[in-house]
C-alpha cells in the first residue's frame, strides 16, 4: 500500500501528548516509590495504570492512521470503478461499514481494499 505523508490532526496530537506527559509523571512517581521502598502492591497498581494509559494512546494513534488509510483506499476504489468493475458490492459494503469498524477490523479491511485497488488497477489497464 502506498504510504501517505500527512500530519495527524492537531487535537489528536494534543491528546496523545497530554497522555504521555501524564504517563511520564506516573513513571517518575514509580521511581520515587521504589526509592522510598513503598509497598509492592502500590507500585504494581501504578504499573497497571501506566500500561492502560500507553495502550489507550497507542489505540488512538492506530485508529486514526488506519481509519484514514482505509478511507483513502475506499475513495480510490470508488474513483477507479466505472460501475462494471466486478467489485461494486464489496466497495459499497466497505463504504457502508466504515463508520462502525473497530480497530481490530481496520487492518483486515485495509488488506481487502488493497486487493480491490490492485484488481481495479489491472481492470483499468486492460481497458485502456
């Protein structure tokens, strides 16, 4: 799949930066807790909190990047399909389901749209 060079939305960048700064503070807190010999369970709770925070920030980033890539792929497929390309139903299905897709589904749908784009490229090259 061709890589798109584009910036992330500023609100997403701001959100992720805020989350990472908070996590940085939590890590500093764990170091201090270790130095002070705090209870293992308290330290473990902080580790779990950091883990969840990192996962959430990562999820937000991946969701944005994958969703945007899929949207671009769908638009390209729609633009490349003249109405008799043999992929109309699948393209329409992806368009319809796009808003409801979970992050775990996005990677599979990206693969599907790439396959469709390749078919359409071949279809349109044979037509010319």
